[in-house]
C-alpha cells in the first residue's frame, strides 16, 4: 500500500486500510467498525486464548469436586503459555476468582475486561499513529481532527461482547461480514 495517512508508519495492511477509511468520507461508521475489529483481532493470538478458555470451561463443567480449585486453574493457565493478552486474561481471571466469583462468571468477566482493554489500547495506538502521520505530513492538517474524531467514534462503537465472544470462539473473522465486497447496486448502504 502506498496511499493513505499511515503509508510511512510500520503497520500491517489491515491497519493501513483502516487509516484510509478514517480519512475517506465515503466510508460509514459500520464499515470502519468492521475494518478496525478485523485488524484488531488479526493482531492477537486468538487461538491460544480460545484454547485456554475452552480448557477452563471444560474444567468448570466437570462434576467432581476439587480440593484446590485455584491451583488446578493455575496449572491449566500454565499449560497454555501465550502472549501478553493471554497473560492479561489470566491476571483478570485470577483477580475475579480471588473475589470469590464462580469460575463461569469470572471467565465471562475476564473476557469482557480484556476485550475492553484491547479496544482501548488499539484506539490509543491509532491516535498516536494519527499524530505521527500528521507530523510526517502524510495526513493533511484538515484531515487530522476528522480522523481523530472518527477513530474515537469507531472504537466507541465496537461491541466488547462481540470481541470477547470472538476471543472465546477463536473467530478471527468475526468482523469480516462487514468487509464483504459490494458487487451490485443493491449492495449499497442502508438508508
């Protein structure tokens, strides 16, 4: 990609495409939400988180009693050593469990927490990239406030529950439905 406001910033193609959508007046909020959600999920090790959540759900569904449930949960977490998002999920889960929450509730809350953190950190990172693009003169001064406002609105519109569900199910393409290519005149935006 050679066009767009993020052309000189080291980002993957999905984020650069999102940057183009930020300054493109023809793109709707729904299209930007789909593009940002797709780029966000592409950057995380979604398979490792999904396997960890599945193992924890399986442990929760067992009918036998455990004398040391926190120790067993910690062992399951250690077996699924992942990246920083998996570590953050584990910290959130253990904090929820130390507050005496049942495992199913603690899992759901931890997934929502990391989804919200992922959305927030992605938004902040894109804000910084908008500043860098403006400083590099890749983004026009007139486009800068619009891009920041659209970025804020886009990430505010991303549903944390949908991101949490995508993380649990391992569905990297959860937002891809909004990215399908328009082929005919009937595929335009809804008015």
